[in-house]
C-alpha cells in the first residue's frame, strides 16, 4: 500500500493515532526515538517503535522518513515498517469498534503489543500446514506447502512479512512473478546440484497458488491475526477466478482404450501399470491415492453381493463425506489377482501399491506420491509398447476416460456426476465436452 494511501486511511483515526519523533528524549547519537502516539479523551500514551531519527531526516507532513537516500539510505524499509505499524494500530481500534468496546489507553497498548507477536505470514502458514499433517490432511498440507515454497522464492523477506503487508500491490506483483520464467537450483539425493530453467506458470497454476494464499488470509482474518483493511481479494480486488483456463480434455478415445484393455503381451512394469489403470477405470475413476489406501477391510458384503466400500481420502474428513460403493465384479477380481501375482501386497493392503512396512501419516503420504510418480513413468512406457504416442497417459486420464465413455454411451450427466462423487454439476462439466465429438461431426454435415 502506498504511503499516501496509508496516511489517508489513518486520517480517519488521527484523533487517536500518530507517528512522531519523541523530541523530549535525545539519544547518544543525537537522534530521537520514533514512537506511536495514541490519544484518547485528551490523554496520551507513547509506544516505542524501536526506530530513531534526526530531525533533518524526518518529514513532518507525511510522518515518515524523507525520501532522500543521501540522508536516509534505508528510508524505504523504515517507511514500510512505519506504515505496517499504522495499519496495525488502525486494526486494533477497528477491533474495539466492531466489538463496541469503550477502550482505555492501557487496553490499546496491550492489544497493540500482543498483536506485534502475531500477524506474521510465514509462521501462520507453517502452523496451519503442521495442523493439517497432524490431523491426516496430508494432501491439503501439500497444497499449502507448494504455495509457501513459491512465496519464499518470490519474497526474500517472507520470514518477517506481516499480513497487513499482503495487499493488492503485493498480490499483483506475486502474480507477475509467477508468470515470469526463472532459473531454479535442483539438488539430487546425492548432493549434486543443477540449474533448471522454469517456464512461467499458466493461469491454472497461478490460480492454485492464489487460492492457497487467499485461504490463509481468510483464516488469519478469522483468527484476528489479519485485517480486512488490506484484504487483496474479493469485490474490487484481485480476481482469482479470472486466472482459470480451459484445459485440454485428457481422455482416451475408444480405439486407444481398447488397446489398453487388450491382452497384448507387455513387460512386467507396463503390465502392472495397465492393471492399475484399468482398476481405476472400472472403479469409476478411483484416484491413485484412494487405490493405495484400500485394504481387505474395504470389501463388504451388501444386499446384491460384494462391494468395495470406501471414502475418498480427499474429502473423508468433511462433514458431508459419503461412502462410495463399487460392485466387485469378476473383472475387478481378476485384475486384483493379477496384480497380486506380480507382487504380494503387504500389511493387509488390497493391492501391491504401498511397498514399505510401518509407514503412517505423512511418511505414508509421501511414499504413495513417490509411487504415483513411478506409476506414471510405467504408464508412459506402456503407451509406447501399445503404439500410443500422441497422448500422455497418466493415472488421472482413467477418470476422464471413464466419464467420457459414459457420456458417449448416453449416460446422463446427473448420473455421471453422482458416480464421480461431485458436489455439483459445475465440477462434472469441467470433465466433459458440451457434446460428444461424434455428435458435432454429424451436425456439421449440413454445412
């Protein structure tokens, strides 16, 4: 936020707040301490800001250091700090007003000094990430970790950054940084380093990071560690939704799907990948993480036979989380049996995805993600063996393929949405074209 804007905002409360050199005290170097002066009912209290200034360095009109590097080489840093203290003081008074508290000067001082220990961005991020990990929300924790990593690269002063500094100017600059190509240093497990050229982030990646930052700001406001005064999102602010880009539909056309379903001889790793892809496909596009967590306890006998009954790891902790039941068909049983021939499962897991014993929590989550990376490599090799060289097959493609196969065979979108366990049709529509390509091809014959 610019200095003028901060000054204008605080003019509303200038009868309470001002920043001044405390001229009654002269330090050894001839400077005066800078204090926040709070006034109420004609009584004043002074709170030190741990800065000092000589009178020729001070601009009385704007209550900040003069913008002259010859006499104030650190004027930008010091003025930014002063602005943050003004915003913090304003925030304290706003809190009192919202809660209809007829506050005293001592109450203000206590709230102001306590707030100086809070309101830092990075510790709040880290605490939330650790809470998510402690409660088993490792996937969500990973999202916030990714956002924090990008902020750390962008902002070398993130350790000291206050929420009051995350304003619309900061967010717009962060968005420009995300779009800009950059170099990064990658370090291998053996300790070797190499420089990697990174492309600028696409709109959807920027949206991913901005949503993480926005969620943290909302939580900080709720926890009273941040204020809405500088909130950069929402009406009139940075519009996260406008970053969204339509992605290419990643599904297998029927010809390729039949190749994957076929009994074409494959090497063991490719066969393993093929079986897991098909298991996901026949299980309504079950995610790899959910497949990895399945155990023999997930096989339940219901009214019409045996079913795989599970809750998605992504949503199992939400209040409205529902169990998904999938009929255990002969086809699925055959896939599980083939997988178990390739490698025997451990610790009661249904399939040989988890390969390390004793892993739980974050360790288990990281192990499964590493296995996912490996599986996607195997799927690439499988595609080459099957002669599929124009589509990048990953585990996620099975879910899209399942949805498009149902649509192309006349299944209503409402039912597809229910099968995919989506909360609303908007999510389902991102998976599916408005019309099947065959319908469009038929329609344009009239042209």
